[in-house]
């Protein structure tokens, strides 16, 4: 059972990596097309810019959730200067992770409300009339993934504070 969970954990991360790569590829493609249209053909190409903006939502938010997965999200940590024992340091990190988890929970709630609002309002993009909910759902989905990853990190930090090995960290990440 644990091996199946680990495979699902890695498959989710691989899906996010693939999505980030695909979006990055399409963003580069769309921006290149826009530059060609604007400066060589002298056509403003607002349609291309609109599509690039909508998929950029996915790039930003899936990138943020992937940062939460591999624990490279932005953080300012100086607790290692205060706490010298590994267990106390792990406990202070667990508290910080709990606060991050709580904030991610708020983000999930707001993302959900924004997603529902997008469905009920039926907002559309200006030029191509693409439903904005396609980009708005990226906020809710990514916030949910971040919440999940911060919960996994909290479990690891609490296990480390108890003197046990983490579950979700690789060996080289446990410092």
C-alpha cells in the first residue's frame, strides 16, 4: 500500500512537471508568434496575447504548487541560528509549516470562491470570448495541491521533531 501511495505521489509531481514544461513551450511559441505578427506583419495580434495571458495563470500557479512539492518555495528561515538541536529545529519548522498550511487553507477557500464566482458570472475574455473560469480554476487547483504538499511537509516535520524519519522527504532533503 505504501508503495502505491509513493507511486501516486511521484506521478502527481511528474504530471505537474509535464504541465509546466508544456505551458512553457506554448508560452514561448505564442510570444514568438506575437512578436512576428506585431513587428514583421504589423498586426497587433491581441488574440495571441490574450491566450498567452490565460495560460500564464496556469504556469504561475502550477509552478507555485510544484515549488511546494519539492520544498523550494520562498521562505526566510533563521531558526537554525536559534535552535541547535535537530529536534527543536524540526519543531520550530513544524510550527512554521503549520502556519503555512493554514494560509494555504485560506487560499484554497478563496480560490474555491473565486472559481464558483467565475462560473456564476460567466466572465469571458475580451477578444476571443474564452470563459475566464478556465484560467481561474488554476488558482483553486494549485492552492489545493499546495495545501496537500504543506500537509505532507507538516507530517514530516512533526515526525522529525519526534525523532523519527520523514515519510515524504528524500534523504538529501532532510536537513
